[in-house]
């Protein structure tokens, strides 16, 4: 969305909608067009928030070139950038105290595995966890991930600095930038459970897992008791 552009009122844009679906009632069409106006406003708000995020001043300079354990040995934070100037790091909940990885993290990263090839055209992407690298690679193979690069924060220095100061088994998403060889923190997800609205699971915005975005489109929505699992007892197929 162009900056300082004059926007047509959302309701006026929604009134241009020519969609007419089979057997719908006039009441449905009226309500759907009203919803469409709100969807246009939501799209605009997402754009406004993204624009505000891009105007953040430089974050703190990263003073330590954190070391991670990769499949081929030690890799430092600066090396994770590759030839990009932006690095996205997601820390998944899979510490050594866990018998199995977090199902929620796993569900999201399974979606990310598909889009990682596209993301890497613009930014660098790395996934970290506190478990040993051998355990992470075994899990990657188990889940069939092809495009995610996993690294162990073996010592936990990065985790304590940018995810949880108490080295808890917590998820975390952080963005770093590199200019003239200097790495700065740019943004991290900061919506905690204390910031959740009544009756809502703690989560950030926009939602990074398309699972929930798609469920939000359905009549039952996300529900209040269903959560992803690592394994399901049944699989619905269409023949």
C-alpha cells in the first residue's frame, strides 16, 4: 500500500463486489458484504502494522557472535546470514528435558518447510533448539522436512539472550539485520500469555501458522480444545 495514499472507504469498495454464489439468500449477501468491508479493513491494518515495524530504529547491536552446532560442526550467528542482510531465527520448543518436540512448533514448522525455499530468496532462515544436533536431525528426518536448516544452541547463550533469560523451554522468533558487517537485532515476538485477551490462547499477530489462519475461515473456527498433535490415530482421505 502506497504511503500517504487516500483510501476509498472499505464499505464503498465492498459495494463493488459482484460475487453471487448459488442459492444464497439476500440476507447472506448483505451480511457477507458487510463482512467483506471488515476484511478490507483488516488487510489495511495488517499493512499499517507492517509499515510501522519497518520504521523501527536499529535494535541493539549483537555483541556476541553466538555459536551453534550444525550438521557439519560449529556455525556462528554471522555465518547464518549467508549472502543475505536479514536473518530470521525461530527457536522451537525441543529442549533436552522434552521427550518429544512441541506439537505446536512442529505443526508450524511443517508449514514453513514448504515455504522456506521461497523465503530464502529474500532472507536467511534458521531453526534452533536446545537439544543436541543429533536429536534435532533425527526429528527432521522423522518429519520429512527438506528445506529447514536446524541448529543446536548447545550452550544456550543465544537462547538466554533472545528467547528466555531463564533458559526455559520457550518458543521465540527474532529477526536480525547486518549492515557493513555489523549485526543488530531488529524485531522479536513479544506477545506473552499475560497479553492474551479473555478466552483466547496466547499468540502473536499476525499468526505465523497457516493452520490457524485457515481454521479462522471455517464455521467452527479454531475451537477451544483442539490442538495439533505429532501423530493422529486416523487420517481422512478422499477417494
